């Protein structure tokens, strides 16, 4: 039944819209205004569902260019996921080990992972770049980045 | 005292050695801060406040103003080179600036941005100087019904931002609007769709969405193409020189957007971000070749860059002549005025003319500084693109993350950034345009609030929305802008059949 | 001044370094190091999918880092406890959290007090201001609550009462130790210069007849400061508070709405009205202070009390620490904040912002907060907004 990509997306959007509508109908009421906080979300929810239905029956097929854009090799997808995972880890460690260590590790490993083979310059960039940034933010701009486990 | 005397006094302040020095420090700091994604003029000025305590007020304020418009000037750089908007006012610059850089014309894009910023900045300062007190009336003429009409006009333009499927553009816009409904509703205090986390009560920050949908999503494509040699021309900076045709192309947008951007900047709440979007849309609407927009059009870079800089000067009108801060940055500047012992308000021009005119006069110098500082630096700044791909990718990711962290100081927003990066990537995979999403996010939230403020005041009577000439004419224009393209399409279809 | 020059130089330096590492070093790479690296790499990676290996290695490394970090943290917290009584001195830098973004009232107070403490030598350690915006303060409060470190303080004001009462935060003032209140600010109710009302009684007489004929505008959302200060005074005057129309305008357009007639009454802080009154754009019907305020223009504003309406509203602002603080630490901070409050620099700052001096020590503050909480809680209850 779900032949085209549009139809799959449309079903997803309809489900999303219904979930959003459900939440909108459960918003707390506030008695002192003529238009309560649920009006616009409800309207948007119905609009989204309506547009998704239109998308479902949309006959226009994708152009070749668009199709090509979507055909990502499995291996590359894995690489993207891995980088996403690294960002996730970075955020997770950011406040625990501190900006300096987390950033140095991230730059070094992310660049290396993506195929940056010049070890020495990679090492230097991943040490100097975070240090300069840290100094700039913490001492000159007075914007505190997490110091983590380091004493400074 | 006449305006002319005042202006003379202002130029004396601005052209003194001290004045020139502080303008220079201000604009340089501003440009650098603007270039860093996330870090914007608000934080910079807030941090300067305790530092400037006890300084000569006009010098301090001239410097802070410099930081403000310097940041708007510099913000375009990272939009163009990395697709990572430096500040929220330069998100629209990425629409065409980044494709242009990808074509190997980064130098040209930066030059266009610098020249249009300079034009927008300078023309609007002239307007500011001539009409500041008079324009104060314009600033207060917009109440909730007029804002509603203005935002509505902006939203109707969404269909024009679509490339390909209109339905997809509308869906993207609806999703953007939905994202704007997250957080505490100002009119009732009801928390909407926050799932119980306090991190969402104040809503999602605009820059989280902008950096996610643009910078992080773009990173995904950079990763896939990191070994693609055919794209290596991207690291070419290209020729800096603009051809005669380019300049001719820029003339129209620059003239129109200097005025339009300035007016939008004068309106409290609108500001540089909205001005740049509306500038972009209007130029696309009236362009002879709208299909070039989004693919690296000269006009598409010139329009938002002129508009956001013009709006920045415009924002000084309500601040200096009424004491009303029209944006987050000017609100912080108001605080700076107070610390320095100056009360901005209708009496400022009489009580402290040297401050009032000093700031305005300094903006001339500041804009010239920005131009002569930026143009020669372009080849060096654009060298960022020469950094090898894997390293560039890591650095863009780090810059976006730090940018978001320096606004919210919470890892929650960093996760949000990652989520919006994923959403942005999926949207691009399935050909949903990101521009309508971001436009609806910023206009939608304001439109809802304006609508409900108006209806609360009128007791639910819809007539208030069409009760005065400004809102009526804005609504008529929005109706036309919706209908006319449809007719055009009809005609096109008819001739094709 | 120097700071900016230095920052500029640093930035150039940083860009320079970036290119240095990128362009120069690639030609001057130390051959030996890269050769060993290459050997190691070949040795370890021979024969398997390269990405998987890289991933594995990274996973192990992050795990290591994480374990080290956790170990270190637990050691930290052990060292912190185990004190009590006697004198208390900060052992590390003090951190003041402003539970808002840069530039707001909390941020300004925190930064100026921190600066005075450092520059006048009141405190020996460094003082850093940290912004933790979000949730109208709730994000910052939960941060303080979770770190639970006597070196982490925060600045707060009436939202600490309002936000929990509105059900937007699980933490309330009772979960923190009030240290010292520093300043007070008062609310003002302003109308356009050509409005028909000249004092609060005129306004409230009209509102008693038809409360919905008047639109009130303020910057905060319903159930918070600008709304509740008006409700409090209006209730004392006998207006039906359930019928009051309140519009929230958070983008700085509240004053505009008064000037263009979109709304009738502007509920705000006293300081925001002064310039506009001087310029003859608006008039202030009444202020929420206990007594007449000092200062040019300010002393012309009649209080609600003087107009026979027995109600006041204070926008207090002070400093708090985490719950269950060492009494010695509380005493230490009380003394330091008192010193700031008495300093000339702070007095000057108060004048500039139009703040009133209102020092309270920890005990007085605690009592004051309880009173405020009970009073405002019952008002919110009546409006049906309380949780």
C-alpha cells in the first residue's frame, strides 16, 4: 500500500499530528482570556494532518536529482551515525570531564575517524584550539565553560 | 537646540581620538563575536556592562553600539562559509551565501555581504539622523493587530520560499510553527508540550534550530562528500572583484532593503532577524528570476545583508528617542545606559545631546571601519575553507555546540541541537525545505501572541484585526501575495496546454 | 579597555595558530613521529574494517575518561563534607548563578555584586557569574540543588515564589537557604498622559463598575510579577479580580501599547516609568511602595497606601545558597553581603538603577519569604492559577 516515499512520510506525519492534537486537547484551561492557549496548537494539528493527507495523494513523483540525493550508501550512513554518536558522547562528557578534555578528544578522534591522517597537526590542533577557545571564553569574555576535572 | 548643532556636537565626540578608538574597539570585537556561531551581541554587551562602569558614557556607549552593528556585520561570514549562522540576524544570508561559496565564489559572496552591509548600515544611519525623533511615532503606531497583520504577511510568503513541492513547503512551515508553540504561553502561563522539563519552559532558542537545521545538517552532507574530489573547488575562494553586472544586480535590493529593513528595525519586536527574512522574501517575490534564489543568487545575499544592518540602526530609534528597547540586544543596551548614569527616553536628545548624536555620528565611522577592515581580510578569512575536510567538519561541529552552550549553558540544548540536526538532515533527504520551517518558527510565535493580545483586549471581537488602515492594508497585501502567484501559475498552465 | 585589545590580539593569534598547524606543519612534520604512528596503525589495524576499529578504540577511550572523571568527582564530594561549626572560609572560587540569560535584572545584580566583592577586597577568592537560563529560573534552581555546594550561590527575586506556586517548578524557596536580601524595587501603574484617570481610585472606580473595560499590560505572564502586583492592589481596592483583562507583552512592546492605546494600564517597575513621566508621555497613578520614594520625579508618585488602598508589593532581590548550608557558611556570607550593601559603590549603583536599599539577614529573609509565599499563594488560589 505504501508505495512511494511520500506516502510513508505522510503516514508518519499524520501520526505525529494526531499525537500533537491529543496533547493540545489536554492543555490546561485558563479561564480569563477569550482565546485560550489551545486554539493555535489545535489549528496547527489539523492543518498538519490535512497537509499530510494531501501529500499522501500527491501524484508528483520525485525528480531524479532528489532520488540521487537520497541514495546514501550504507557505509556512509554508518559513518554519519558514528559521528552522531560521537557528538552524543561529547555532550554527555562535556560537563563531566570539562570543556578542554572533551573538545580535545572530540576534535582529535572525529577528524581521525573521518580520515585525517596527519597525526601531528591533528594533535596540535586538538590541543591548541580548545585551549585558546577556553582561555578566550573563560578569562576574556567571562563566559564560563565547564572546567570539569581539570583544576583550571 | 537644532538637530544640526547636535549633529556637529556628535561628530566632535565621534571624531575625537577617544571616540575613534572606542568605535574601532567596538566594531572589531563585534565582528569577531558575530563570526562565532551562537555568541551574539547580547552576551558581549552584557559582559561589557560592569567593565565600562565609570567610563565616559558617550565613549562606552559608542563602543557598545559598535559591538552591536559589528556583530551583525560579521555574522554573515560564518553563514556564508560554513552554513552556520553567526547570529540570528544572518540566518537568511546562508540561503544564498552558502550555495555561492560552494560554487567556489566564497570571496564574491563575502564581498557582496560586506558591501551590502555597509550600504544598509550607512543609508539607515542617514535615515536615523534625519528622522529619529519623527520616526518615534512609527515605532508606537504598531499595536497587536498591526503586528498580527505584519507577521501574517510574512507567513503568506512561505509558498514563495519553496523549491519544488508547495505541499512540502507548507508542511515544513507547519512543523516550524508547531516548534514555536513549545514552551510557556505568555498570555496564560500555561506550559505547552514541555513534557515536564523546565528546560523547555522558555521555548526552544532560535539559534538552536538555525544551527541544527543548517550547520549540523550540512555537516552530514559534508561527511558523505568528504572524499568527493569534484567538490574540491569549494575550497576555492574565487575572485573578490565584483563584476559590473553583479553591482547592477545588487543596486535594486540594496536601495529597497535599506529602507524596508530600517522601518522594520524601528518597530519594537521585529528587529534584524525578521527584517532579513522579509528582505529576502520580498526580493525573491519581485525578482525577474526568482528561481535563482536559493542557488547562490547575488540578490539573495545582498537583500538580507542590507536589511539586517539597516534594521540594526533602526532599532536605535525607539531606544534613543523613546527609551523603548525593541529587541533583546537593545534591552541590554538600555541596562548599559542606566549603569552609565544616562536615562534613555524622549528627553535624551535635549538632556544629553552629545550622547544621542555621538552614537549616531559614530555609526558612520563604524560602518566605514567595518568595510575597510573586512574587505582586505576576506581572502584570509575564506581560507577557513582550505582546512582539510575531516578537520573542518570537527571544527564546525564544535563551533555550533559551543555557540549553543554559550547561550543556554545547558547540555539539554546541546542534545536539542543534535536532534534538530537529525531533523534537518532528514528534511533535506526527503526534499522538505528548511527555510519555511525557520521562518514559521520565528514569525508564527509572534503572530500567535499578537493575535491573542489583540483578542484579549477586544474581548474576543475579531473586528479589532481590521480596525485601522495599517492592518487592513497589510492584510490586503498578504491576500494579494497569496493570490497573485496562483493566478500566474494558472496562466502558465493555460499557455502550456 | 586592555581586555579588548588583549582579546583581539588573542583572536588573531588563534587564527594564526590554526593556519600554522594546518599549512606550515604539514610540510615540516616530524618524520619520526609520523612514521611510528604509521607503523602502529598498520600493526593494529591490519585486515579489518577500518571504521569499526576506530570506533572500538574510541569507545574504550571514552569509557576510560568517564571512569576517571567519576572517580575524581566522588573523591571531591567526600572532601567537601565532614565540616561543621566554627569559622567558615571559601576553599575555592565562589560561583554566583544568574538563573537567566545575560543582561537581565538577575544577571546585572549578580555581576555588579560579584564585581564589588572582588574589587573592594571583600572576598579573597575569585567570583564567577554563571548564567543558567531556562524555565523562568527553574533550570538554575535545580542546578544549585543538584550541585549542593556552599560555594555555589544564586540571585533571585519574587519569581522564586511565583514560579513554584504556578506549578512550573518543583523546587521552592524552602529548598534553599536565604542568605541576604540586598535591594527592593516597587511596582508602578502607569497610563497614557491623556487618560481620564488621575489616581488609582479613579481607575478602580471604573473597574468596579466594569472590570473588562480596562486592559492591563505587563511584561510577565499571568500569575507572575507584573500581573500579580496589579491583582494584589486591585483586590485591596475591591475590584473583582477574576474579571481583570491582562495582556502579556514580552518583546518590549508593553510601553508602546500604552502609547498607542492598545492597552490602558501599564503594570511595571518604578524605574521604567521615570523618563516617560518626565517627558510627559505617561502618568503614574500609584506605586506599590510602603512609603513615598526619594528622588526627582519619584517623590511625586503617590503610593497606593496614601490613596487609601491598604496593600503593597515589593520586588525584592537577594542571594540564596543550597539547602542545609553550614550555619558558619551562612554567617560568612551574611557578613560579606552586608559589607557590599554598605559600600559606597553599591549605593551609587542603587541610585543609578533606581533601586531601594533593603538589607535583610538570613533569618529575617526566611520569615519575609514565608509571609510573601502565604499571601501570594492565597491570591493565586483565588484566581484559580495556583497548583
